[in-house]
C-alpha cells in the first residue's frame, strides 16, 4: 500500500511534532507523516523537567539565551531572534497548554 505525503518529518520527538503541527497550521491541506524509529513518540518530553515537560529557559534575550548552549551559539543566534522562549510559551498557551516559569528559570 503506497501512501503519498507532502512532508515527511523524521523523528517523533518534540521538534518533530512541533514542526509537523506548525506546517499543518500554515497549510491545512498538507499531508504530513511523522516517522519515529522507536515504538514511543515524545518519550523525552514525558521525562524532561522531572516529568513536568521542561520546554524552554525563562530567557527572552537572544544573546543571553545562546549562552545556555555551549555548542552552536553562533548558529543559534539568528533563529533565536526569530523564535525565542517567550514565543514558544505563547504558542503553547494558544494551543491550550498552560506554562509556568519556575523560580530558577
């Protein structure tokens, strides 16, 4: 049985699902498949942040945010100017997922 897709996302983790959802929002007619090699999708999301799903740092300045990433600072600075932690929190809230900033950020 052959299936045709407009987009195939490799990896059923948080980034893969976020990418697939954002693409579907931008183009609802797009046929999207997410491929994951293991039998569990989003498994790291369930355990991140001690089981509470740690999604981002409470940092809203791109130049400060890159300091949390020892590798790839130069490469991440541009994308962080486009979409930062506050944007992620807003996107989650818009989709009915409440967020909380812990005291330690």
